[in-house]
C-alpha cells in the first residue's frame, strides 16, 4: 500500500522521485520522505501528511543529486509522525532504508540490535532493518547487495525493501517478498518502484522481480540474484499504457474519470474473444479443454469489491456451466481448512494482483493440489505469476482507491470464463454462446447510454447528502450489486450503509426502517422466477414504514411505491448487474463530493492491501 521509488542516473534524482511518489499517491499514505545520496553523506527529509508537506520542507537551493529513494507510508507500526516516516537510517546516518509491508520479527531483531549498541529513534518495524543492514554491510566488506541477501534470510513477514548507502550512492539495492516491486530500464538511468506508474514518464521497459530476488541498480544497468547470490536472468516486458492514461483528463476526480472510462474498459476486455466459428478464445488461460472438462468444483476467492464480482460469478457459472461454485472471502479462506483437490478450480480475483490475503489464499490452494486461475488487471503482478492460469482484464490503470471500472471488467471476465466452461462442457451450444457474447458486446453502449443521461441522477443524489443511513436491496444476482453499492457509499462518504437480500428484510433488517430512511432497491429484470414482483413487494414493505425509496429499474418496467426511479437499459438477467452498478457508483461519488470527503483517497484506505 506504500509507494516506493528509487532512481539512479544523470538527472537530478529529486524530480523523478517526487514525480513518482505523486503518481503513487492513489495507493493511500499518511507520510512521505526521501533520501538522496551524495558521496560521504545522505540528504534526508520526511514529513507526516501529504506529499506537499514534504515538498514544502525542502530547501529552495537543493543541490543536484543523481540518485536516491522516496517513500509514501501508510502507518502500521507507529503512528503517522515525522519520526516514523521513511526513510529510516542507521546510527551513522549513512545507510537509508524504505519499506513496504510488515517485519513480523522486528521486536526480536530490535532487542538483539540494541544489545549490540544500536539506538532506535522511531516506533517502526522498519528501523530494525536499517540497523541490521548496517551491521551486515560491514561484515560483507561494504557490499550492500550481499548485506541485503543476508538480511532477508533473517527477516520474517511480507515486505519490499530499498536501501542506499552514502559510500556508493549511485547504487540502490532492493528486494521483494510477497509485496510489489518492479524495475524500470532507462537510457543511462534506472528505476525501482512499487508500481510502473512511478516511472512511466521515463521508460516503457520494465523488469519483473520474483520472490526473494535481490535487485541492484546503478546508471549502467540492473542485476538480479537470489538469496544465495546466483544470478537471475532479467524478465523484461513492455508497459502498454502511457502516462496520459493515469491523468484525470479534465474530470474533477480520478474516480469520476474512471466511471466514464467503463464503456471502453468493458469493450477492451471483450474484444476478440469469439472466433469466426463461435469459439470463446481465452488463449492466455493456458488451460486445455480437457482440463476444463475435469473440473468438478469451483471456489472463487477475493476481497472487498472483487468479492462482489465473485458473487456475480457464482450465478453465471452455475447457470451456464452447471458446476457448483463457492464464493469465499480470501482473508478467511486458508484458516478453515478448505477442501481442495486436483479437480478443483480456484478463481482468484484481484485488481492489483498484489492483495496479500488473496495471495496467501492462492498459495494455500496450490499447496493443497488445486488449480488456480487469476482474474487480474495488472500485468506481471504477483498473483498472476504464481497462479496456474490467468485472464487479464483490460481496464487500464485505476487510480482512485474505490474500484469502479476494474469491478465491471472483473464481472465481464468472469462471464467469459463461464461461457468458455459451458462451451467445452457442452452445457451451452455454440449458437447460445454466440448469442450471449453478442449481447455482452452491447454492454459498452448501454453503459454509455446511462452515462449520457447521468446529470439528473447527480442532481438527485445531492438531496440525500445529509442522510445518516442508506440501505440497499437486491434479489438474486442483484444482491451482490446491493452489497457493492453499500460498500462504495461507506468507502467514499463515510455513511452507514448496508446491503441486504430483499427476502431477508422480514427476518430482521426491516427493524432498521424508520421515517425518512433512504432505501435503494434494484429491480431485477423480469424472468421465470418473478423476482421483480418480489422486489416490488419489498418496496411496498419499506415504504409503508416511512422509507424514502429510490428504485433502479429497467426501462419499461412498472414500478409502484418509489419516490424516485432511475432507469437503465434492458438486459438479460445475468447481464443487468453491469448496468445497475453504474448509478450506484455515481450515487456514492456525488454524496461524497457533497459531503466534502476525499473521493480519490478516502481516509484509512489504500488501493492495494499488501499486508494481512
């Protein structure tokens, strides 16, 4: 969740480091700091609060320094103070370390190091690494790479570390364990960062780093080795999006831009997925038809918004492919001893591909003999690399902490997986698959239609900005969307919001309804189960108890009892969630704006949760 940047090269290091940290602000943070290397000394500055606080503390006549590291911290061990901000130094003030993650055995290390005479000045787990590296570097004749290899063998936990020493400031050494780190290859300059967005202005060439691999950069090049010192071949890939894709593009917030990006994101995820002979093409899956036919059970594991996409997946896959599907919260998965065997498929859904509790669940499932398929938006991130198969969504960079376009593309990707499974298992004919796929191709235009008529909804939403509680109701496949609507409102506006299955109202939640309570109900597309009629009954139940009811309904559907109706285009029942989600995103966004909260970086939240 922290932002990490390292630079070494001919230009003033301050510029790419600060610019890189600014591009990583979306990850969430509460302090920032830099360490710039000059021969014999380090320039270090760090401040609690936003990056602007750090910039304001820098002297006006900063000398030109050609290498350094920078960090934005989200507090874990120790509060968000100047002293706890990174970088952390050894007692000589010549070695600086920045860190993302948690060092689980830091207390043990701290006691050992204090016993050897080291003095600690912060409350963080990170400072123990700075002192440990300092000792190990001396033991290894000043070799910082060797010291890092030795240090990692002593550490327990999940982390990314970058270190620089004043005696060789042009060299930066990094390592990753269960936490993101990527290298950037430039012309006479090189980069390290927790996200390629940090150096996208300077190079499109990136190098992925594996588990417990130590990377050393200087202006001349990049080298990687394992913990035993054995050289590792560079695994280079090209970054396929540009810096403009991470800018607001004239919108007031990244989130609003990303809401409006959704038609293109859905289209990009769908493009080229059906062959001329009506075969679903998911070539990057690396799963044969025979392997798919052997699947007897599917478990979807995910967190937060991705978990709601997984709930939608259950409806689609069971309907089309006739395979039983469980949906589980990733942070709970491995602690209940789940039943997994060679005929199990585990679908892991993550926007970033670095979600720590999901990564641990993936490893548990693989160790138990299951086959793991990742659905991810970030190329070459950890979860896809450690999975057996992957289906990438094509949402592009998502900067706002609250997920929007990543969520819809996750749903669309799951639909594609469901159709592929159904096709190879002959539970749907090729013509049925073609019909479903063609309807999916209509979704971008239908989302565009909603967005083109969104202004009345934005105006309506502001009327509810002072509400203390908003309840969301859904039936069938719309129930996960009710949960997602409630989550978005909690995240952005800090309002108490809950999502319920409509049928559960009378089993307790209806006690929450009082005069003026806002209830948002999603009216399902009419189908053979007549769930739309049941939802209309739910609407009458809450209205009779004084609720102010907003209904999201397909065009032409009859609605009785609503104070306001938000119309969306008609779609088949399994596809309506994509359309019903958009007004809920806008609702949460507009209320947050009206209440003056930080829309793109809500309090206490980070884009990628890289600790359990």
